[in-house]
């Protein structure tokens, strides 16, 4: 994969927004679950590991996506609205917010469609988010469907430490 330069993308919590260059040698997305046990990852590789774990746990497996609890659903919407202020170009947050608002059935259809349109635009305008969507499939939230999670990830998350993957 060629080097990709990104603007205003923050792959690690607390990092300053800046142009970033991702190295061709980095293992990305679900492929992080194929990294060898005992490997000492570089700083950039750690960012990719963190990004994948964060995207999956905070968005693809967010309990608010499937809950029957109105309180949990409301909390999910409030959390996304708050965190989206810090990451206004984040397509996965926008798609997740649309899906949760659709599940709540509280917004007028025009407001809901506006959220969908904004999320679609964020995805369409960003090669970065298009790459991430190819790997994680979060845009299906805009079609009111839940994304599937790679079996390597679900197997890893099902183990007490994740270290039993290679056994």
C-alpha cells in the first residue's frame, strides 16, 4: 500500500491534529490480530493497534447499537454528540450517530436524513475514511444494518488476555 498522508485525522487519543504519514510496513485494521506473539511493535504500529481496538470496541461493538434499553441508547447518542465535537470529520462517529438516532425514533425524518447525508459526505470526502470503511464496513450503519466484526477480532476479545490466540 502506498504511503498515505492524512490531514486532521487523529488515530491516537490526545495526539495533535496534524499531517501524518503512515508507513507501508504497518499492519493495519483487522490484520493486527495476525501480529506474532511476543512482537515489540513500533510506536506507529501501536497507534494502528490502538485505532483498531478503539474503532471496534467503541463503535462496531458499542452496546447502544443493539440494546433494548432506552437509557443506554440515549447515553450512546449523548456520548457520540459530545465526542464528535472533537472529531468533526470522523465518518465512523457520524455513521454511528445516524444509526443510534434512527433507532431512537425521536428525530423528524428531515433531521435524520440530514445526519445520514452528513455522514455520507464525510465518508465520500475522505480517502482515509474510505480506506477504513473498506476494512471495517461501518458504512452499513447508514443502511440501518450492523457491521460484521472480523472473526479474528471476536476470537481475540473472547479470550481472557488475547494471548491464547496462537495456542
